[in-house]
C-alpha cells in the first residue's frame, strides 16, 4: 500500500501482473531476490535493500542462512536467475560467494545509493530540524526493524517510557519503523497504539524518505538489530543498542560488530548515561565495513545498468537528489508536569508529560487546548496569542481580561499567562498581581536562540511561590534545556494589558 502510494507520488506508471508477465522488459530491478520476479522476461538486477546481510529469518528459505544469500531464492533450476547483483561492499560479494558462488560471479560492488543520498543531504540538516521544531534540543531517534525480535515488538512502550523521563525542553524523540512493520500495522493502528507518546511530542517518521531525513537531523540513535542504524553510523551518529538478543542477528556481520561495541539501553532511565558512553565511540568504521564506494554509487550503478541495456551511459554527471523536508510535524504538548529548582534569582525548569512517574512541583496547561481535567487541576494556565487576523465580525479577549477570567473560573490556578510574542508575556498571579515579562533570547555568534515562553512562565510561577516578598523590577535567570535566558519582571504596562489575544 505504502509502496504504491510512493510510486503514485513519483508519477510512476504501474501495470497489472498478468500484463507484466506477458511482455519482454528492457530491464527489471528488484530490491529482494524473493518473490516471483524471476518469471519476468528481461535482464534482471538485484539491488539488496538495507545495509548488507545482517539477519537470518528462520521462517523463510533455508534455516540459519543470512537473508539475501540463500540459494533457494538466488537460483532457478540450479542457475542464477539475476544478471547482476549490485552490492554495496566487497565483503558482501565474499559472503555471497560463500553461500552461492554462481550468483557471486554476477556481482558487482557499486556502493549504496541510499547512503549517498543521506550523505549528500547533510547540508540540509538545519532545514530538517527546523521542520521538526527541534531547536537546540537533542533529537534521539529510535529505529526498529520488523518481526518478533524487533524493538517495536519487544519493547512497544519504550517511546512513552523515554518521553516520561526526558525533559521536553532538552530532548526530542523520533521513531523509525521498518516499512514492513509500518504497512503491516497501518497508520491508523499505529496512531492508536502510539497515541500517548504522539500526544507528548513523538515523531513517527513516514516509511518513504522521511525516515532518512530524520537520521540526518538526529543527534543519536537507539536501535535494535535492523540495518537502519548502520546508515546513522555512516553519518557519524552515536549509536545505543536496544537489541535483547535472539536468532536473527548474524555473528560477525557489521551490525553485530557495532552492537557488540555499543552501550546498551536496558531501562529508559539509563538513556543519558548510554548517550554519554556512545558519544565516546566513533561509529563510522562499522559503516565502512558495510558501505564501499561512498559518493560513487549512482555513477557506478548507471554504468552497470547501461551495460545490461547495451547502451552508452550519458556523459552528464549524475548526483543524488537531497531528501525533502520532513512533512510530519510533531504535536506540541498542551500540558506538562513541571519540576523546578529555585536558587536565589536562578530557576531551573524541566517539563515532562503530565502522567510522568518523576517527582514534580506543579502542572501547567495550555488554554483551551489541554484536556479539561488537566486545565482544572493546573497551577499554571497559559494562552498563546493568535497570529491570524480576526474575522470581520469578531470578539477577542485582551490579555488583562482573559487572565482575570481564567483566575475567576479556575480556582486551582495560581498563575494565568498570556504569551504575546516569543519574548513578551503578561502574567496575572493571585498574590503578586499583574506583571509584564520580558525574555531575552540567547545570542551567539550569528544566531539567536529562544526558549519556549511557556517554560519561562513556569519558572516565574515557581520563583514567585518561593519569593513571596520582592520589589519589582527584578531580573531572573532561567535554565530550560540547553538554553539559559534572562527574564525581566516589571509591573504590567498598558500595551501588555490591552494586547488582543
């Protein structure tokens, strides 16, 4: 289903299987030796998908043989049915020769076009992170293969467990599923199964192209024994293993070697330590054992294909197309359990999902987007000013009017905040009254970094609780995730009070 949708988006033409069998083809390309493609007439090319031969699937073909190297699939009547095996590394040719010498005689090392596209897309990393709303947070991508030994099958709750432990302003979490798993379960059921994690910001990457853009954008990868992590390793990303063992991983394969040296994630609480350990290891040598001819694959593959077509390759150079920007926008959580640490005029803020098991200090929720149960018990309620112009006939709150109305209607709320701009808020506190809040962005060489004003509002709320007696104006320092911002509190000014929400 997803493969057909990708073909349709690409504008490719499809034909019925009976029609395909009845005609002669100039060239037949396949990503797997399995299936009935051998019955088609024309030169046949096998371009194995994934990063080499790392797995053995006990329910398919000959027992204990690596998937992709089984003569049961590579031979027809004792002879190779493919005219070319386009492989990514000489080690793969050697392994093919070990299990099926006749097929290895038709093998050529061309490199990996998917890897070259990933490498060529590195200059777009900032664009991908912008599309994902990552900011200065660390993007951690979970990668899962398919089948009973996969991460998603064995540890389906891991995304939610990690999100419940990782501060929202310091980390972002993505999930890349093997296309087989994505199609087998389907987007509807995946959204249902992952609903709690998706509601707290998990990014579920699409199976076509988007998964690769997520790897380019990632800061680190947590993986089972699927070969996706070898692509991340080729990008130099730290790798943390989360494979619990089994019969599928082939000993001595590049993936097995990488997992043997990678720190392992046993519990969600151990991720920060595992990431620090992973950052001390260079993963690229493991990728080098799976991918040769880096940067050359399209040219070499074109030469081989044109040879089978008995044509001269074009003189025009060929280069990978950069990956498109991710289209899956993560949801912005509407409620947080907030943990703060107040020391004088400095406040540290960590925001977690409302159902976290971690110790926290207060609940903060967005109005009116949060679940009513969260809003009713929240100590902090905030509202972001809309950016679109009001309709010709409209009724809008001012920030002063809305904050007053919220404190009247929500007895549990202590602080109501109107977020006017990324650097400007109006706060109405039950004890401290009306305050204008100015948030200085972080300025580095050539860059301006901004914290989420909702996190700063929680910091101010906690400081006001801990400091009942103070005289404005005052300047606070707020630590939220990797950012430290200065926050200025003054009595509310007229422009803030009259700001239309």
